[in-house]
């Protein structure tokens, strides 16, 4: 009985983690800031170490700054005149509503040029579920992802 329900829990947890969407905290604890001059690629390095899926969200935390989603062309030129998304609340959650590439820049003057910009490649749903390998890589790398996973497991534990 006990081992039976444990097995059910395990199964549920596994399937839950396969469908759950994840929240990633951009830049980890430092948040969304102008990168140091000798390390201007931090955001693209960070993004390429994570696996994003449609439905996932990214959270930007910052002070006296902003987040914009722009086109590839605007990203390259740090052109902030016509973003398709803009937020300057200091705590912005952006959800990927499709697979493909998303481009983010800071809207604060001069920040994008100093490297405060990021390219995120979002996988299609079926791309991520086709092998165990990819789901292993997807297992939360970010701190918040781990928190979510833990709380999901905990919720299940309480249910049982
Ligand atoms: C950048 O410079 C800081 C301060 O001089 C140093 O601590 C850090 O290791 C350097 N980072 C890289 C990637 O070179
Ligand atoms: C910035 O982007 C807008 C819209 O895409 C465009 O009309 C404008 O010419 C661009 N400005 C520069 C300096 O590239
Ligand atoms: C995703 O959201 C953007 C901005 O709200 C919208 O323009 C676009 O049509 C949406 N794409 C899909 C596939 O829903």
C-alpha cells in the first residue's frame, strides 16, 4: 500500500514535471543589469545554458531600467523606438507564447550597447518531450525552477 502510493506519487510527479511550465530568473541573483565591461555576454551565455519551452516565463528584476522585446534587426542595432513589448515596473514576467527566437533589450539609454540584451531560443513542445536526454537537461537549472519543482512535489505530497 505504502509503496504503491509512493509509486503513484512518483509517476504523477514525473508527468507533472513534464507538462509544468517553468519560470526562469534572468541573470540569476544579479537580475537584469548592465553587465561588467569584461563580461558583456552574460545574458546570452545564461540563456544558452537553459532550455526554454513555449509556456515558460522569464522574470526580469531591475531598478531604474526597462525590458523590451524587439525584432532581430532592432536587437542588433539596439533600436528601442518600436518594441513589441515594453515594461519598466522593476519586476517583469514575460511568457513565451510560441517557439522560436525572442530578442530582449534594455530600454535605458546606452545599456543595450553595453551588453544588456539577450537572445532566447524557445523550443516547440514536441521538441522537448521526444527524449529523456532533453528532459534531463531541462530539469531546473535555475533556482526558481527548483523552487517550483519542489513546491509541486510538496503539493502532491500533501494531497496524498
Ligand atoms: C572581470 O573583472 C572583474 C574585476 O576586475 C574580475 O573579478 C572578474 O573575474 C573579471 N571577469 C572576467 C570574465 O574576466
Ligand atoms: C528603428 O526601428 C524602427 C522600427 O523598426 C525603424 O523605423 C527605424 O528606422 C529604426 N531606426 C534606426 C536608427 O535604425
Ligand atoms: C504572442 O504574443 C504577441 C504579443 O502579445 C502577439 O502579437 C502574438 O500574436 C502572439 N503569438 C501567438 C502565436 O499567440
